[in-house]
C-alpha cells in the first residue's frame, strides 16, 4: 500500500469539528479478498488481503497480511498484528521493492513492534548501488494512536456514518511522525465491482475515497483517487489460508 502514500497526500479541511474515530476490529471477517488495480481504466496489477484471528495468552489478535503488485513499478509484502478488542496496534512489517528507472531507491522496509507505550524496531532503505541503510526506531506512542495504514485495511469497521467526519491521531510507520487520520462519510450508494453488487458507504480521506460495506461481512469493496485515474476493485472473496504465527 505504498502507492496510498502519494494518493492521499493532500488533506481536505473538515467542515466541522470531527467526532472521535473508532475501529471495531472484532467486526472484521476472517477472509481472503483479491483486488484488481486499474490506472486510467486499464488493469495495472493486483492485491490480496487476508484477515485472520488468533489467541495469544489472554489476548485476541487480528493478523492482516497483504501482497500486491502495482505494475510495473512496485511489489510489496505487509503483515500487521492488531489487538482485536482494544483496536491497538501490536506490530507491523512492510517490505516494498521499487522498480522505477528514475528512482535511486529500490527498497524500503519497516519492522516495528509496540511495547510499553513505545514503537521499537527499524527501517531500512536500499539504493540502486546495492547499499542498505538501517535506521533504528524508538519513539513514544501515546495511548489511542493507531498505525496510519488503518486508513486502508480497517476502513470497513469505523464508526463513521453518512454526513459524518471522524478523526483519530495516527503514527506514520515509514515517516516516524504523529498525524491525524480523518474520514468524511458520504451518502450511501450501490456499486458494482467484479465480485458483485454491494451497498456501500463512501469514505473520503485526503485525496482518496474508499467504498465499504456496513453490513456483515464488513469489507472494503473499492478505492479510488478523487480524480478517478487510479482505482482498485474487489474481484474475489475466499477463505483465509492460515499463516505461520
């Protein structure tokens, strides 16, 4: 989801003070969802998102894993662990290979974990000359702060409603900074994607719009830039394939 970083770069002002944004992670289904990427209405790759649940001691966790190819410039792997009941982030691993001929950067990665109110781990950046720079990470994470990437994989389980604006403080996994994640709820609509027809709530965030179901099973069905050039659409839904702990 590195492509989302530039798609959501511009932030639109709220028309009124937003309500607190909450994520009901317990409402996420155990599923494996496949998407097709489109650029200017032409297929440009795919993504597979998977959600699992697991019990670790007295805690229930959501394990989100994803693999995507945004042709011909990017390939990525992502694995995130979240507290299923509190909604708090636990860990995040994200590896991206970049193939742009005009960029000296060929790889970016983070490997982070939350412990005792701090984010600990590392970030790595690989360059075309074969060098890899590793940067240690140790930063305070205030209570209630979420990963910035909740914007995508947890969008289907927010408390947003049509006409609503909701916001929460977030932490940028690649940027090592605190910000604000805001959703604006638009009127519900019915849309058609390769996986079928869905009644959805459009959620606008920055320069991006996500279409999410509001009835079980809760999922993201479509995403698009506000100019319509880039979209991704749900193509197939299947059972989750268990991953290693």
